[in-house]
């Protein structure tokens, strides 16, 4: 069962769906993508910008929000 605190965290995170973000991979590459969902209170689902759609599950503290132009 999800606690009220976790429900509030998920609701807050869901407000970021559709936002552009960057994050750094373990090998130092910087990837850019768009948040497509919330996996749980610790992870976003991010669809990276590339030729083939590829969802990544990224810890929320690793996400850097970018300004959409």
C-alpha cells in the first residue's frame, strides 16, 4: 500500500511529464530526452533523443531540467 507521502511525491513528479531533461550516463556521456512517465517515487522514465526510441529509467536526483525553446 502506498503512503500518503509517496502519493504526494508521485503527483509532484507526474507534473514533470513532458519536460525536456538531460542526464549523465556512467561513462560520462550527456543524454537529452523527454520525461514520458514516472516509474516510482525514485525514478522517471525518459525517452532519449535518438533515431530509435529508447526509454531509460533515471533516478530523479540525476535529472537536470532544460529550458524548451
